[in-house]
C-alpha cells in the first residue's frame, strides 16, 4: 500500500484511525529509510464511548476525566491529532479539545449524522471528518467564524459509488490496474457488477439522491469560504488512486480543477498546521512534485496520468 500511494502521486497522508503501534512503526520505518512510503500523520485510535463502533481501532472514553490521560498517551506515542468518534457527547469532546490544546493536539470529529451540528461546531474542534449531510446559513456562519474545516471524503462508498456513478469502466484504468492486486480487482468487479444489477443492494449502500445532496452541501460550504480538505475514507481497495477520484468529485461538486488540487495540497498542509513546510511549490518547502501528462488545471482527470514522482 505504501508503494501504491507513492506510485499514485500521494506523498503525504493523514491516517484518521488505526492500530497505534502499527501506524507508529510504519512511520518510524519510513523516517529511518528502512521502507519507502509517504510522510504519515496519524491520530492513532478512534476515541469513542463505551461499546465503540470499531473496537479493533478504538479507545473507549466513558468519562470526561479520562481526557487528559488519553491526550497524553497519544502525544507520547507520536500522534498529530485526536479523532473523536460518533458516540462521544459534547462534554466529552470539549474535554478532549481542552486536553489536546495543552499538548498541541487538535481534535477532528466524526459525529456521523451529526457532522456539522452546532453543538459540535462550538466545541473547539479543528475539522469534521466528512462533508455534513445538513448545513444551514447559521451553522455555516459559526463554522467560518471558528475556522472549522471540512475533510470532504466524497469518495466514501468505494466500488459501489463508483459503479453507480460511472459504470465499471474505471476498473480498466491503468492507475487502478497498477496499484491494485489482481485478487482485489476480481473482488471489485464482482461488487461493481452486483451494484449495477441489484438495485436493492445499491440502495442499501449508496443513494444518488444522497450523493447529490452532499455535493450541493460541499459547494455551499466552499462558497462560504470554509476551508475544505480532500480526503477519501479509503475502503482498502484503490490505494492512492481513490484520491484522484476524490478530486474528480470535488470538481463535479462545482470547484475548479485548481481549487480541487489546492484542497489536496495547500489546504491539507494548513489543516496539519505545516503549511510553512509543504503544500505549495515555494522556496524552502519540501519539494514533493509529480509530473503528469496533460493539463489537470483544465481537466482534473489528467492528475492520473503520472509520469514521475
């Protein structure tokens, strides 16, 4: 996967939920030059309440008094931010935000259907982990005033969404074929075929109406001047390539190609408060450059035509 990310032109990633020792050792191996891979930021485990939704990659927080200990544990183990998950209440998130501030760890929130809700916006969080399903003029105003950012994740849904939006032809693209193991491609073809032939299966996993609603919300958020950051909620199939799909979806939502590219570069660096180090091509910054065949400033899909990383 690390090789696939680099091959797809992804030189920096933010992992927003993983087994902490695994992602920690992966970053250490890359920084030591023992393995090749992108620069990795990580949050470590999801911080969820009792009976977490994803127990394998979660740490339970059942009391606000645990916030300081959790934040210190994450800081001691190299985390760059805290990921607050769906079952936490407002008071618990506020406690995490306050504990994180003392240690320089911002909080990213995935509150499921409550993403974008005012009672979360006003906790002091850095960003929501998904495009909100509901926005109002008032919440957008508060979000902008508090500099709450949005990680877009419009590519979430993986093969189901892609098959329903564009058929199964995307599986024949060179970037997909060269970054996806053959057994995964076989699985993806079966999933795509099922999504296209079984309407109920498709409805259970993805709705075009819901997709269009989120696309509209994303454009509204962007037009308000709220920073958006390209993210994928990777489903494990299309490593790296799914970020190119995300850029296409951002353009489909109404951003220009250059605005979409900025969401994956300049805005991403700003989210991590490292925009003095990377994110734009400027003297003194990390010189991560990809050369593509085409004009992605005119046709966003040309970002896939990578010749050199």
